[in-house]
């Protein structure tokens, strides 16, 4: 096995990208309280944070946040709306444990 393959096996770039995108989305939703944000705005927030993501990726990770109780989604219109839940706020503010799969930075 070459050293390049060993590095790829040890570092799952796709996983790191998904977990970072989830944290960026949670952060953007925290800042948009109490109104929430549309998926297109969240996509722009991710791009500003240096995380490139398609709208499909944003939707997938918003679904992950919803499945873990961190966000609430309104999918009735062509453009999704998302709001932060009380648990999502607690996770963001370090008052609750972060679920596995969320790249929350260590508390300072």
C-alpha cells in the first residue's frame, strides 16, 4: 500500500466535509434565531465559511440535523426553511452533548 493510499484510508475527507457542513449550518441557524433561514441562504453561509456545498448537500445535512432533533424543517415549498430547536441551541451553546457526526470545535 502506498503512502498516499494510507493517508486516504486514515483521513476520510468526505466525512470531515459532511461533519463540518453540519456545524456551519447549525451555526448559521443559531445566528438566524428566532426566525430561521432558507436553504439558499444557508448555502451562501457555508460558502462564506469556506465549505463548498451544493443545495442537495445542504438539504441532506439539514435532514441529518432534523433527524437528531437539532433543527426543524419546513419542506412544503420548493425552497426549504429551517429553524433551530431548543436542543440545537443547547448543543451549539455547549449545554448539551453533541451527537457523533457533528464537527463541534472543542470548548475554549
